[in-house]
């Protein structure tokens, strides 16, 4: 079985829309995205998983889960769960 690889290129939150944009890069094999967490709280659960093609750049836009509110100039921790495990990155809030 080929190993799935996913990297977070960018994570940015918007205090105006209460949404987080996550830009992902997929490795040389297809990947399945299962969930996105913001500050350790589930933001979206993809069921069935979101399938990504090899070497694809994927932009996800997810709602910020309650009770989290985005404050300008704060930081958020974004975790993307995929078929090969998970990847985390800190992002800025505008």
C-alpha cells in the first residue's frame, strides 16, 4: 500500500467570516482527508473522506467550531487528519 503524504502550506483564519482556509499539498500518492480540527476542536468531518489526487494543491475552507471565536492577530492551531496520520500547523487570524 502506497503511503499517503499531506503537508499544510498555509492556514489562515478570518475574524470577519469565522472561517479558516487551509492550503494543502498532496504527495506522490492519492490521499484521503478525513477531518479538520481548529484549536483541538472538530471543525469538519468528511464522510465519506475527501479524495485528493497525487501532487494536487487542495484548498479547504472550514467553519470555526463553536465555542471558538477568531480574534484578529491571534493564532490558531489547525490539524488535518488523513489516511497517513495527521499534520498540524499554526496559522494567523486576520
